[in-house]
C-alpha cells in the first residue's frame, strides 16, 4: 500500500522534474565556462577605471594631509 503511494510521485519526478533539473544545471555550467559577456567585460573595465581614479584621489588627499598636518597618520594609527 505504501509503495503504491510513492510510485506516482517518483514517476512524475523522473519524467518531469529530473530532466528540467539536469537541463538547467548543465546550461548554467556552460554559461560559467564561457566566461564574461561583452556587457560584463565592459562593466568590469568601468569598475577598474573607477578604482584607479579613487586610488589617485586617495593619494592626492594623503599628500594634502601630509603637507597640512604631518602628524595625521600617527593620530589615526592610535585610534
């Protein structure tokens, strides 16, 4: 009796759910192995440019602070 109740869900799983699951799994694996899309690559390059600009700004701010308040690094390290 218990086996009869399990046969229908098992058949539905094997016929419907498992193939969809496998298709989606291997599609996502293929997308990962293909690498970045052109849009993602452009976004990555834009982020790299922004990070470079921020790095230059930080260096400029540190140079200004070094000239105006030479002790700022020592004060910051103690906190």
